[in-house]
């Protein structure tokens, strides 16, 4: 007795060695998948960033141009007021009540035309003497505004610009100021306040967020209320002192934003984290003010798309690797099969040397069997193909003869119609010859929705000559008219033409010759009956009707393969074909096929219809 322990010790290292040999392949495959995922992610991310940057540039062009225009359209007002006599006169006699009232009303009229929020005049000490809103609450008249930067700049430099919250109105605005001079000394200041809230509301209609940042790094306008009057970075001591003195932000606490720069893509394009959310920040410096206009685009959708692209690329690489492995395994299997065949051939040659005589006898018998099988298969295939090709050829002959007659009568449109039908028949013959495996009862047909009325019309064309010759009336009843089945067009037409031709042949001696085709839906299926008024199917043939070479026709009139082929075609379309004799005489063939729509409401079928009779069989 031999112990099994040594065998286990011998096999173990071999299995482990094979496992370790396969490890580099697995690692390489995982590396390729990872590289594909990384490349897909990077390509999608870069393409998405490029699209976002391009869109942001377009928005910045539009927003910056509009904002510069809003800021510049009131530059003419201070100079206009300087040329108005009543304004310098008021600066000369600021205590004149009547003159102040005249200036107030003049400023109100000018401002109503210009469309600014407020227009007012200050003396050289920075006190407001007259204003367009003198009669409204919160007017600047009488207020000391000498501490405001735009007043200081106008008195010192001739012009001033400033954005801030109004001292009396508590509403933010953009201030333009212009010094009124006599010689070298300033007599007073004309100031215009512009309301930018309409501009801010217009920004909210655009995609993404927009922020306007002043020279101190404080957000002064934004589509997000939580960003307004908050600096990007904490203000230093000098800036805080200036803010306390000029009060540009009203009572705002100036709490710094959670704004962190993560990556600089360009001089004016950065990836930042705002409140923990990654954003693409694209900036543009305005021409008319020392401000920066920034548009923000959320990067989360872009990263989701890049992650999906990475997953898709990794899956594609995995599929390619699986296909490569499958091809390699197939090649390996072929090599193994060839090796096995060679080994079997060697064993066969060894055995053949000892049984030469017996092998010769078996070889001769085998040759005869193979020859007989080939002849039988060839006959069956030829008969089936000839049977299927005969019907379209007959129809083509009929159509060509009809085309000749129509051509003599100069009915060119009808001739063109016949030629179109002949071309359809040629296409059908091409499909029939390319589907020899279907006629050899192997494989499956590609199924697609086929409208029954069209298929029946095509079959009627094929049997038109025979029906006319035998004086057969064909009745078609398809309800609903657009009823469709899942089938193969050429195969279904072949089955219908075969059944109709058989019915016409069966009614040669019948006094009433009516061929009726009726179709109805039933529980996700379609029942199509083909009935005739002939003598019916002989009782001895009916049980074997769908067997090869069984026919009720006279010798030489049929091969007995048409119904066999038709039944096989219907089965390949997930259907069935059955036959029965009608009580009143005649035969009924019922084709059961899946409907093109899975669930179809089917009204009750009358008990006397051919469909009910066929279902009882």
C-alpha cells in the first residue's frame, strides 16, 4: 500500500508555483486598468476645465463690459453741473434758502433724466448743501461728509471714486465726485451716487456665482448674500483704521471668508476652496475702478463627470483584457485540441498496424455511410431551397409580364411600381440564399416587428397568378389593422405564401373557392388563421402532416417538404403552426406568434371563428 502523504507534498509546491507565476499577470492587468482610469480621469478633467474656463471668459467679458458701462455713463454729470450758474451761485451764498431750493429742484430734474440714485452738492468743508432727494427721509442735506474718501479725493485731486454704504440711507452705492473750482482753490464738490443693485440682480440670472472685490479684498457685490462685505483675508491694522474712519461697509463685521487658494491654473484663474467647496475662480480687473470681478463655478459636477469617465475607461480596459484573455485561452485550447488530435492519431496509427483487415472493412462501410448522409443532406437542402426560391421567381415572372403589358400601354408609373416589387423580390432571394442554415433547420432568425397586413400583401403578390387562374377569392381580416408580430420578414412571407399556395391547390375542384386570412391578438400573442373551402386534409395524413415527404398531392406535384420547412421557420420565430379540419368543410392552418407589444387587450373571440376551431385541436 502506497501512502498519499508524499503525493500531497509533491503537488503542493507545484500549485503554489503556478499561483505565483500568475501573480505578475494579475498585477499587470490591474496596473493597466489603473492607468486607463487615471488617463480617463485626467482627460475628462482637463477637457471639463477648458470648457468651464471658456464659459467663464465669456461671462467675464459680458459682465465687465456691462459694469464698466454702468460706472462710466454718469461721468459727465459733475462737469455738467459746474457749467450751471445756480450751482456756483449756491456755493457763493450757501445761506440763501431760496437759491438752495432752486438748486434742489434742478438736481432732482437732472437726476430724473440721468437715472442715478442721488445727485448732491457739497461745500468746501464737505457739508451737503443741496441734493436731489432733499424732500425724502435719509437725505444728505446738512450732513458733514468730509471724512468720506470720495470727498477727500475730489477736494485734493479734483476727482474721486468710492463704493460704500450710505451714511444716511444705509444703502450701498458707487460714488463719483468732481471738484468745483475758482482758480486753484476748490469751492465745493458735486457727487453722484449710482445704485448697482439692479446690476447685481441681473447677475443672479446667469449660471454660477459672481463676486465684485474692492481694493481691500472685500466682496462688495455678489449673487450670494453670505459673501457680501466679507474680506477674502483678514484686514491688517492699517486697513481696519481706514475702514473705521471712512465707514465704507456700514455696520458689517468684516468676518473673513473661508477662502483658500489650492491651485493656480493661470494668472487670473485659480482653483479655490470656498467654505470647503472647491470652485473655479476666474477674475478680471475692471477698467473704470480698482476692483476685480470674479466668477465662481462649482467643480463638483466636473469631478463627478471625470470620475465617471475614469470608471468607464477602467471598465473598457477590463473588457479589452478579458477579450484578450479569451482569445489567448481559445488559442491555447486550439493548440491543446491539435495536440490531442495528434496523440489520438498516433494511437490510431499504432492500433491500425495490428488490425489492418478490420480497419479496411470499417473504412469502406464508413465511406458508404458518409456518402449516403451527404447525398441525403444535399437532397433535403436542395429541395427546401428550390421550394422557397420558386415562389419569388414565379412572382417576378408575373410582375415582368405585367410590366411588358403596362409598358405597351405607356403606364410608366405602374411599370416603375412593378420594377420596385421585382427589386424587392430580388432582395428577398438574396436573403433566402444567405440563410441556408435557416432552411436546414439550424440556428435562430433575427426577430423584429413585422406588420401583418404588409406581410400578407407581399404573399398575395406571390400567389396572385395562381389565385387568378383558379378563380379564388382572397379575404383578409386583420384587427387591429396595424397589428404586428415579432418575426423575420422573409421567413414569415415564405410561410404565408406556402400556406396560401397549398390552399389554392386544394380548392381546384371546390364549387366555392374562398381563401380567408384572419388575425387577432390574444394575451401577448397573435393568432393568424389561413382557411379554405376545399375538401380538407385526409384523416390518414393529418397526424403526420408536418413530417418530411408527407403530402396529399398527386405524385410529382409536391415533395412534401413545404409544411415541414414552414413549421420549422415558425418555431425559429418562437411560434407554432398547427392544422385542423373545419366542421363545415375545408382546412384551417393557425400560426401562433408573439405580438410586437407584450400585453394587448384582446376582446372575446366568437365561438364560430376559425381561430376558436383551431384552438380546440
